[in-house]
C-alpha cells in the first residue's frame, strides 16, 4: 500500500473569530492517549480571557500543540461543530475526494501515526508545529478500499467497545462484592459464632475495670463519659456474643491513643534537621511504606511532641488529600511522630485486633448508607477524631475476630484474582485491536 505525506490530503485552516462577551461558546477539551476530544464547557464570552479564538468544523483534524506528544489529537465530531479553541491548537481541512475522515480517524489510533509525532522545545514544554503534522506519512489506498477498511475496523471497534463495557460492569460488580464481604463481616454474617467464645461484653467490662483502676491511681486522667449508644444509632442487630461500643473504649490508655498530627501550616524549614526523629507523612499511609520521607526533628522538639509519637502496631490513617488510607506501623519503623495529615490510633489488642479494625474501617468507608447517616459530612470527616469517637462500633469476641479476618483475606484474594482476570481480558482486547489496526494499514 502506497504512503503519502499528510500535506497531500489535508490543509491547515485558521478560521479566527473575535469573542463577543454577550455570546455563548462551546469549548473543546482534547483527550490524551489518542482518545479524541469532548465538550469541555459552554461559557459566556465574558469568561473567555483570550478574545481571539479559532472555530472548529465537523470533520476537521484537530491537533494540540503541546499534548500531541501524548496523543492529543482527533477528528472534530458533529456535536463539536462550531466549538472554539485557542491558538495552541491546529486545525486541518481534509480533502474528502482523496481521504475519508473515518479512515483517517482510525489511522490516528495507530502507533504508526503516533510514532511520527515530532516534538520541539524543552522537556517540560515540548510542542509540535503544523509542518511536522503535514510531514507525517500515511497509507493511502483508493476511497473504495478506504471504505472497506473502515467497515472492517468499525466492526472490530464495536466488538471491542462491548468487551470494554462488559469489563467495566465486571469491575463494578467486583467492587460491590468487596463492599458486601466487608458488610457481612462486620454484621457477624460471614462466619458462624462459637458459644464458647468469651462475649465481647465481658471484655469491655474488664477493660473498664482496668481503666477505672488507672484513674484511681492517677496514672491516667478521667475523661468525659461517652453517651450510651441509642437504638437509633444501631444500623443492624448483632449476633449473640457481640456488643456495641465506641472507639475511646477500645484504645489503650495514654494521652496519644487517638491523635491527629501537629504542625499544620506553621512548621518552618529551620525546624527540620538532617538526622533525628522522623516526621511521618500522608504518603506513608497511602503507600503503606514507612521508608518514604526525609523530614526530621531534633530530640528537644520530639520530646515536646511525645503524644504524637507512633510506635509499632499503631494505626495511621490519611486524613487530608487522599483520604482514608490505613497502614499499621511495622516494628522496624524509625522512631518519630506524625504530621497534620495523619491520624493515629493505638488500639487495645486484647479487645480488638488491628486487622479486624481495618475491616471495620473500610466497611464504613465503602458503605453509602453509613456515609449518609453521618448527616452529609464529607468523606474527610469520617477520619476526623470527632466522628471516629462517635461512631458505634460492632465488637465481636476476640476469637471470632481472628476467624473473620481469615475469611475476609481468602475472599478478598479471590476478588483480586477476578479483577486481575478482567484486566487481562481488557489488555488482550486492546492488543487485538492494535494488531487489527496494524494489519489493516500494512
């Protein structure tokens, strides 16, 4: 199949208009990875700062000056006819007597086209020029042959779209399955109860007695009593042996048991030292990696902030930016404190395990009903100290917690395997489409 430069079948077109503040205009958003373009928004001319704009016409080739290097180009669709773009885009009319726009649309998705994109300028601002587009070589059979290729590729593309839709549905079902597993786990429906297990209510009595003793000995301060859990707060009935409680009743008894990090925006660089006590950040929780980070404070500052120290087996939760990521502090973590983007919990392992609390925490986050019950609070508030202290917590006997964790781990592993299979199918469909495109144009 012969090839020709695009300059033989397309011609750059600059249809410049002056923006009228009183008129409405459609604006285009180009998508990267060769996915074409979509409507960005419809705005009044008053909101458009650059008053000189280009007008797109259906069937034109649109190329982004900067994003072309990452697949930012496509054919203007019917719904985007009349939309405007800035001077950082190039528009080309297609010679329909020699080149079908549908045929060109398929070529734009190929590596053959993408590999010929040439970028000029710095690494951070590499751009492409119209002359580079016009130099790109494409295979150009007769219009009749182009139509045959388009029919073939449309058929494959339609099949691929169905596969993608099916895969998306499967991913959604797997997400719902994970949520259902967690919900069943915290309601006591995932594993059978054992009447020989010590009831959670007895554990709570022992913990209360121990806490009262420490208060009498003035080793810890007496806290404001928590309100009893009303029937309205209980979203479901618990199995025999379980009990409702609140978080402050199941943490260890020190002032740093439930704590959000210090500093805020007030910490300054001179406060940091090159070697000392580590400041743990949000990324440590997000990536479950306690090696990340390079901020340290000296011993004096560390002693001032001992309540924010994390120790092995503590839980840290991200409560800013990427919210709700949970990690357990490993035994080899450097000595240090948390910053303001983290919340730490020190649970009493004799009454609730970290692994069961993790299940409980993610069950709350994934439960739409629970989030709605929190009176419309934003997701970030679910990891606030105030909200966590108030949440009613379903507490199973300790042996059952271990059985639940074991069962959840097995089921989640199966979910992971299902998801990996779906993603593999998606990858195979994309590879097959690439092979069909390559074959069609060779």
